């Protein structure tokens, strides 16, 4: 059985939670349960009663990561899938994901945009690369982020460049993804320690999971045999204070670049420099030189907005302006 966990933090009139639940139930072809964590709100009207749907209400918000962990703890399925409360799915998505998922794999369906009121939009968006955390990225700022792969090594090239070049590879390795939907064996989720609460706030979900699965000896893949469509929500739903997001970026950068996770069997260098994607856009050849991070002042990450208005700054230990 597949257990789908939906942590939902929204306004009572949010119309897409019910649509997402209905789509999951209607498009699955095998046994399924949907666990909805109502994180500090109640839908109006209430979710429709269905024996396959478990609703867990919280009067006050507990947080997205806590919601995912709670849903996984309640799950009865061999597999779990997390998705946002504003997603559409392909017919038979559940079977397609199960058919190509080993015991130590994390899989994501290929992603499309979701157009309001409820139709699949542009895509597919199969590949994100991992930003070099000490670069001031024009879209995300400092830190690890999954960014659209626009060319052989990152941002240079056409928007669907990597999708076109690798279109015949239906199960392909990925280094990052968008956290709106992911799938894995439930046992794997518990083996990697679930979602970590300390240090992360509500940020870096996909990056944490990718690092944990790859570095513990597993594999992260995009499964192009199925798809989902995700609605860009702007400021609706989960959000967090900007300084919390920056603290999360700093924590994740230090944690993973310094190989601090006790569950890893590979160093992070093994992952970053895999032939399937190395070299990564904007990553210096000697990115793992510890001298780059000696006496590094993370306070500048809190001033990224001001830095963008200036002439830019140097990457840590680099001669290249960003």
C-alpha cells in the first residue's frame, strides 16, 4: 500500500486541498491511504469523508517537517509519498512509482506546472542542479538550492536543454529536486532519521533528503514514466521568517560540507563530483579546500539584499565575482 502524507497549512477556504485528495484517490490504481495533517486550520467546507482518508487536526501549527514525520509515523503503507496540498497527478502514478523504486531509492515524478483552476501547464521540469552555497545566486541568495538546469552544467543554455538531451533516460539520477512531491519506501524514511527538526526550521527539505539518501548509499531519481503538476502558491501556505531561512541555509551548508551527518557512508565530495553532473555551474574546482571556509563570515548572508545592489562580492576563496 501507498501512504500519501499531506502537511497542510492554509486558509480555511483553500480549494486545492480537496482537489489534491480527490486526484490522489481517483488517479491511483492500487491500494492507497491519504493522511492529511491540518496544521493550524480547518477547511471550510470540511474534507469529504472517505475510508481511505485520515485527517489529523492541530489547533495550532506544528510545522511542515513535524507534519511529515507525524504522517509517516501513522502510515500503514510499505511506501510513503509526501505532496503539497495543491498538486495534480497522472493516472496510475502510484504503480509507476512502485514499479521502479528499490529499497534505498528516493523517487520524484517528473514535474509540470499546475494552472488554475485545475489543468496541467508547462513542463516537464525534470532536472535541478545544486547551487554553490557561497555564491550569491540572483534567484535564491546564498546556500544550497535546487535551481532549474539550463544547459550542460547549469544556468547556460536553453530552458529544457537537459530534458532534451536525456529524454530517453526514463529513470535518471538527480542531485536535487523541488520538495513539493517525493516518494520512497517507508523503511528508508525511518532509516535516514526522518525529517530533522533541529537547525532547519521549515527550509531545505529536498536538499536534506537528497544528501541523506545519496550519502547513506542510496539513490535519488526522477521517474519519467509518470508525472505530477504543482501550483505555484506565492505567499500562501507554509512560510517562515527570512532570518530563519538564512539560519537554515547556514546550518545546512556547514552540516553537509563538513560531513557532519553520522549516517553517511560517502563523503559529500563523492556526491558533488559524480560524472553524471560534474562540473556544476559556479562550483570552483577546489570547492572542498577547507581554506575557503576558514574564518568565513556568515553574517554577510543576512545582508544579501544590500549586496545585490552593489557590485557583488567574491565567492569564498575565489577570484571570480558573483
